[in-house]
DNA sequence: CCGTTGACGCCAT
DNA sequence: TATGGCGCCAACG
């Protein structure tokens, strides 16, 4: 039906699930790729979440800046409009970022498996 | 088809 | 906490 699909429909479904979870991240909070992947049932699909973020970069409805790696490091900042965009957006939401790393990460960390708790 | 790359994570040191 | 090595999975050339 869509021979020119950029990604397989199976993956498209996975991407959509990722976007849905990311949208649920409240302001001032952040989550990690691994937590999202795990919540979706792909414990080893953390890298796929990152790939999904790259595809969602065009969408404004997905706060990709609220997704960091498990160490709280802004590993994806280079993929935004400018390398500063991600850090600036997080600071705007009250998150302290220093040297490309989130401070008090345990306090702003938001885990879907716990917050959504289902 | 094969080798490399990458917005990751876990384990060992 | 920091660094290095290994594993996973999909996309790319």
C-alpha cells in the first residue's frame, strides 16, 4: 500500500509507542532510553528508542529533550537544531544541567514503569 | 550478504 | 563516579 515507507510498519508501531510514552513525561522531569524500551517490552531496545527519537526530531509534540541516557548525560544534544537546544530547553523547565549532564538526576528522573505503574 | 555505525546499557576494573 | 569492553538491534553503504 505504501511502497515508499521510510520504515517498516512493525517498527512504525514501536516508534509510535515511544512517542506516546515520551509525551507523558511531565515538565521538569526526564526519562532514559533504557527505561522506555524496557517499559515497551524491549529491554535491549534502548538503541532503537534513540533511533525513534531521531525520527521524531521533526515533531514538536514529542519532547525529545526530556530523554537522556541512564547516566543523565545529554547524549543526544548533537542531534537538535543546535547542540545547545537540548540543554537550554531543560534549563527552561527548571532542570539543572552542567557539563552536558543533569544534576540531581535521581530527583528529576521519571520512570514510566513506576509512574505509569501498570 | 557483509561490515560499520549509533540519541544505549550492563559488567569488570 | 569514571573508563573500557562486550552485547543488542536496526539502518546504511
